[in-house]
C-alpha cells in the first residue's frame, strides 16, 4: 500500500502542477478541513472540492460529512498523557482549537457505489471532498492509541446507538471528540454540551480497552511496481496473494499467466489466489498497470490513508472506518515504462570444423549512464550449431546505454579447435530508443583429428595353417572415407601384425572393428577371438588402437575303417585289414576322399595285383628248361 501511495504521488507531481479543480461555493456539509494547530484548525470550508477521478488503487473517496456538529476545545501540550484519564479542566499550556465539524465523514467507491462512514484520527491535517483513499495498516498511520479507538468504534455510534441519550449529531460529535482525545490530545471546553458524554466514553474505554487491530481482507500483489521497457519485453512474475478470487482490470498494458505471453488476461477475467502473472507495456498511458478487485467485508477500525492520486495534493487527513461495511478492495502493480532499444547479435560460424564445436556463450554488458545501472545479458549458442549465421536479439535495454560484447566461451572441444580469436564487429554499441543495433561475432573452427591403428595377433597350435583373415574398420563418416579392409594372408604364422595406420580421422568419429573372415578351414578351427575394444571414439591428437587376437587349434581327425586287398581277415598276405585316422579323417598330409571312392580304389588295386601275379606265374611255367 505504501508503494502505491508513493507511486501515485510521484505520478501526480509529474503531470500538471495541479489538476483542474472545481471550486463549489455553498455546498453545505460537503467539506471538512483540519488545519495546523498553530494555524486555522479544522475550519469548515465548502471549497475547494476535488473532482479528480479515482486512482488505479483508490478504494474510497470522501463524498461529504455525516452526523456531527461544531465543537470547541484545545489541544493539550505534548507531555500530556491521554491514558491518565479525561481532565476536569483544560490542561495548562494547551492551544485553543475549535473544529468547525466533529462527526462522521462519508466515503464511497466511485466505481461500484459501495459506501461507508469514517472518523478522523488526524486532527492536524486537512482533507476535502473528492480526496481519494485506500485501506492501510495501523502501523502506517503513526497515530497513537488506536487500540483504544478500536474499542470506542466497537461499542459506540454508529456501530451502536450509544450514547443513546442525545441526538445522532451529538452522539457522533461526542465519539469524534473522544477519538481526538486519544489520538491528538484534544480536550473539550468545560462548557461544551457534549463534554460529559466524551469523558464517559473515555473512562469506559480506558477501563476496558484496548482492542486488537481488525483483520484486513487479504489482497496483494508482489512486487507492486516494476520497470518495463518501451520495446514491449515481458516482465514479471507478479504473485497474487488473496483470500479469495479477484477480477482483473488492465490499463495500458497486457497481462499474461505465462512468461511466454501466450495466455492473455482481459478485463473482468478471474484471477485465483497464488496465481503468477507477467505483463508488458503496450502504450504510453500513465499510470499503467493492472488492478485486482474483490468485494469484501471491511471491519470497523480499519484505517484509510490518502493514496496520492489527487494532483497537487501532497497529504491528506487519516481516517478510520466507523463501522463494518462492504467495500471493493484493490491491489495490483504499476509498470514504470522507460525508453528502450535493443541489440541483435549475429553469431557467424565458419571453417571445416563448423558444426562440431561445443557450446558458445556471448556476454553483453550494458551500462546506463543516466541511472548508473548495469544489465548483463548472455547469449548461448548450443553445441553443434551448424555453419552460418545464428541471430539472437536482446531487447529492453535502456536508451543511451553503452553495451560491450565479449565471448568468454568459444566452443573449443576435443573435436575442433578455434582458429585465432573471435572477431567482434563492433565490440561496443550505444542503444537508441525503439531501435535495434547490430553486432557480429565470428568464429572459425578447424576439425581436430586423430589416428586409428589395428593390430592382428595370431596364436595357438594351429597358427600358420589358417586361411585368409579379413578385418573391417567401419567409421561413421559420410561416404566411408575412413573405412578400411585389412587382409591377413592364409598361412601367416604366429605373431602380431600391425596394420596400416588410418590417419586424419575427425575427432569424435565413432569406429567399430569386426572380423568378417576368420581364417577357419578344414585344418584348423578358431578356438578364441578377442577384439579390444570393439568400438572407439577418435580423439584429437591421439592414436586409438584396436587389438584383434585369434587363437587357432588343429581340427581332430575322425576314426574310419578299410579292408586290405584279398578279402577280409588279418592273415598275412590276405585281402582283409583296417586303417584308423584320428578323428575319423584322413591325415593332414592327404586330401579327404569319400568312403565309396576309397573302397573302389582299394578294390582296383587288389585286382590289378592279382592280374600281375597271374601273368607272372603263367610266364614262369612256359619258360624253357636249360
């Protein structure tokens, strides 16, 4: 509330020195003026009457006076203690003061017509018809003894008919005089017709008071004011605290329920307690902001303070609600619009390594020479941003600010290296209202590279008898530029063989190694194969090695059988017999033959031998004797 009143005063003073005021003569009961005790105290004057519209947060406006009358008396000296009791006579050193009116003052909410009655708690400050007020806290008034005043309001007119033995005007005057006694040390003359009534009210109050401050309806917005650029950037959030839903009223701005500005609120929309709001300025209207409103019961004893919205009026009398009533309570936020501009940062990424760089950050530090304030903005270009231009615009910078642009993080990583320093043109810009300045930050990146080497180890008892071995290197570079096929010739002996190094592989490339042909054949089988590691990520300036190890063992021969020429049996010179090959296969020195072909060959050999023997015998028989 204090911020709203101070802001309203500032706005009033920034407009015309004094708004148009209508001076009305002869409006009976339409004005109460309470002056300085050393000047004209509370003289009743019908003029001036303020016809200013209510402020953004005005909750009540003085419309006139209610029941009451003129009183006479004096203000006791500052060392007088009202809590000691009502004096029998005017205390020595008192200053005479005869208010032209003592009684109730009428108030009304001009927007809704809700009205109420108040008393004055500030004898030495003027107020007038048309002065605008808002609800406040006791602590804001700096008025003493309000707990005792609260007791009076709970037990006397207009909450009750007490003191009931006199007219309504005298009741109101007696109650007001009792309040002034506690707040301003005001003592009635001994001849005053209401002196005994006032003294009795004070005695009852001192004996049974004080009472506690009444609870005010809860409705507030935090913060209550915020600077907003003329360029229309969204500011916030504003948090709503309330004990019930309220409706919104907007002046010169747009209000949203999200920081992106998607869900806009309009006049009359309901805002629930706890809602967070964002806003942006869309006009030159002054003042501009939003107001939340809700009708609530306001208890007697609630204070009303000048809200500062009457041009030319710096201060006004403090009031206190005389009885419980319904009023529209208001809260909200004011946007303080300021002239602003912006700067567009163009991030230019060049070079063969473009697209592989890390995150880049650009700092924009702006200094406003008019206020001495600084703004710090950070532009972030995500890792892997493609080659070319990337634009980012920063708005809402106060006009006249000087902004310095730097690049603290350049995007170097294990895949790319930045060539030289970033080129920033220009490195400093001056912000102009409603314009966008431009600056370009250029980085050139080289692709970092590493090497890949594969070594092949052959071992085991079967080493040297294996067939051809093929190892494949596959890298995720488009076009297969760094893919390789390494061939180990058949029969290569046991040892470790380094394959040609693959150089210049871009850092960050992912490569895998596999053995597409293992070298197994009829002589050997692959007992064990290891690839360590199976995949790698190439690092800049590093040779990544992959080891492929194959262990070969001889295949076991099978067990077979055969028959010797001449038939079955094991007799010497007979045709029977058998041969056994380990594992059922032929020995390693010969080729394998199918069983049928082996039997046929054996039979042919036997028959050939038989024929040879027969021929030889025949020839022997025909040889002539000597």
